[in-house]
C-alpha cells in the first residue's frame, strides 16, 4: 500500500450524540485536552445543545435527524468532515493522551485502511478490555474481548471480517466512502459489522493498534429490543452474501439462529424470530448491496494477484487469506 496524500485536514474527529449532553461534554473535554495539530472536531447532534462553553470556534456542530440514532448522527457529521482519516468517538467515550498518533500514522502511511483502537480499563490502563469486533460465518457480530487480565490486544481469526466498533474507530476517508458510503441505517445496531464485511470484500487491511487507547463509558449500553436484534442480525447476514462462504455460511447461519433462539428465551424468542422472518422475507431488498459487494470483490481480485489482506494482528502485522470467492 502506498502512503495517502492529505488533501484536507489530516484528521477529522466525529463525536455523535443522541441525547446525553453530559456525556458529550465529558468526551469533548478529553478530546480538546489531547487533540493533535491539524485536526477538526465535528459533533453530530441528534438532540438540542446550547453550547454553554462557547466552543463553536473550536468545534463544528452539525444538526442530524432526531430519530436517526447513533448511525444517523455519525452519517450526518461525516458530510462535514474533510480529514484524510476519520475517527469516530461517541459521546461518553473518552480520549487519552496521544490516542490518535499511531492510528493516524498507520493509515496515512498506507499500512492500514482501518485501525481498531483498544479499550482500556480506567483503573488500570495497561489492561485491555476490548479490541473491536469480528463477524462470524453465520452473520453474528462478536465483540473482540481479551481473556480476563490480559494486557495485550488479542489475535483474531484471519478468515473473519474484523473492524472497529462504531463508537470508537479510525477509517481512511477513501475506504469509508468505498465501503459505505457511511454506515447502513438498515441494520443500525450492527452497522459497524456491516461495514467490516464490505471492507473485507474490498481487500481492505484492518489493524489493532495497542498504542491507541480509549476509555468506554462506565454505564452499560442501552438494551436492544429482541425484535430489532433479530431484524438487524438477519439483515447483516443477507447483506453479506457475496464472497462469504456459500453453503457453509448458510449452515453456520442456521446454527446462529438456534443459538440466538436459546439466548433470547423465553420472552424474547418470538419477537426475535419475527424480526428475522421479516428481514429474510424481502430478498429483493438486498440487490443493490450485493451488486456493491460484487464490484468490491472484483476490484480486489483484479488488484491482488496472490492474496488479499483482510485483517490485522495485535502487533500490527497484516494477515492474509486466499483470494475471495463469490458464494454460489
């Protein structure tokens, strides 16, 4: 990979906020205290905010649809971003000193197309508690979590699409545009996994960067209704049916539905299955997505004669797999 030319800002930091302005201010303080040079900060506002600290000269506020959720806030703010590297850090997440340096350098130097920052424990910042996500053959989004007490980023299965979580990740502007553009509202709760699949089909390289550290909110994430879980999970699977394993993937998907049935029992099973049925019952709705993935696969195969990098290890070394094949 060749170094990327910086045609605008070097880095755009996007901070989406859906409603908790106290969490927004917590994130803004950490970002502004540690912001590197040649960086713009853009807040995607899905709620009212009066800017009591009068920071409009330092921060660009972009109004986004009120019911667009996290994905709507991110996508709305992306339209104002000019950076070569796009970094999303959701309201409530906090930056640490120098957290962008290594990640941005790897993308600008052409070593990676996307970089996963690691989430560290607030009480012990040498201990990693999260490192992005992976997508299983059956279409399940799985958080990459090191074993308890680990101080190093974990290795990930090389055949799984991997990527940053939507709340905290780095992407090159060009690859984000090719893989999306932006994040899919159709499967909003797993939109980061949906993008990771597209980037893997495009032959993009994703790396985990232990030197890039963020702090996650202390409060637990909002619970997703069972119907929405099933709807978005099923959409993720069917949207990924290009270059994804054919019959083997369908068998893995059947096992995933069974696992999800058990996990949501007893009260959530029926709405979850109903959500999956709704998503699986509209196959024509995935045609545009499949054509997009087919174009990404064809482009990747044309430009990579031997192997296609699809992920990264904890030490930053790219890993490779056999050339992608279209599913039957």
